[in-house]
C-alpha cells in the first residue's frame, strides 16, 4: 500500500502541483481513507519528500543507464532530456518551482542531490565530447558544467520563463541547442544539425 500511495501521489503532484493536491484528493483517488495514508506517512511534507526523492532516484538510475549506452555525447544529452521529461510528465505543473516555494527545505535537499548527479554526468559528457573532437578542446570543464546546471535550473523558474509563453518541451530544446552550439566543434555542429532535423520530422 505504501508504494501505491507513493506512485499515485507522485503522479498527482506532477500533474496538478504540490500545493493543489490535498491528502483528501489523494485518499479519494486511491479509494482509501486518509487514516490509511497517515498510517504510512505522518504528514504531507513527509509524503512530498518521499515522492520527490523516489522520483529523483528513478531518474538518476535512468540517466546512469543512458550514460552506459556509449552514445556520442550530443545524442546522450538529447536522450537524457527526453527521458527526464517523460518521467516528469513534461513538467505540466512546474513541480520544482512549487517545491521551492512551498517546501523550501525539501527543495534544498533535492537541489543538492541534483547538482551532484548533474556535475558528474555533464563533466563526463564534456570530457568525452572533447576527446572525440565534437566539443571544443579549450573548454573550461568545471565552468561549462556549472553554467549548464544553472541554466537548466532557471528554466523551471516561472518568474523568468512563464509557462504559457515558454512550454517546457520547446524551452528545453532551445536551451540544449544553445548550450551545444557554444561548445561544439564544426564536426559536433553537424551531429547537432542532424538531431534537430530528425526531431522536426
């Protein structure tokens, strides 16, 4: 039952937002009493924490698998983006923005974990791209890693990118292209152009 509650709550939070979903809504969706939910989670913040960490680990495991598939680094970043968006339901309700606003301590914990994952993953991606000659050889790897993470984080801030004006999928595509054009060699830009053309078909 605990796993069922977590799965359903995660789905509702992603689709409707952390603020909007009440424990009553969750109980009704599951066809159980609130008392049953509270027998597994003492309050909503604990449930939110378990849901966000569970989703983080699921995405982290998926990213690890993608990184082991030996794709070229540009394809790898597009595959990671696709996988993350699929699991975040295209961020319909801007969950990270709501998490930061309503559950700042949980957000801070998650943000730190995301940075550690991102730092390692992107650093390896950059080094691999430089070695293969599709990223420029003179890159400051630590700077590029951190500025990419900072940019990805800012995409989720609706005060900067209002969702009606900047839907998440095209926004992430634009940002990924922006990032890659800044670090790619002419050979890398050929690969990028092929991927962009393929995505438009």
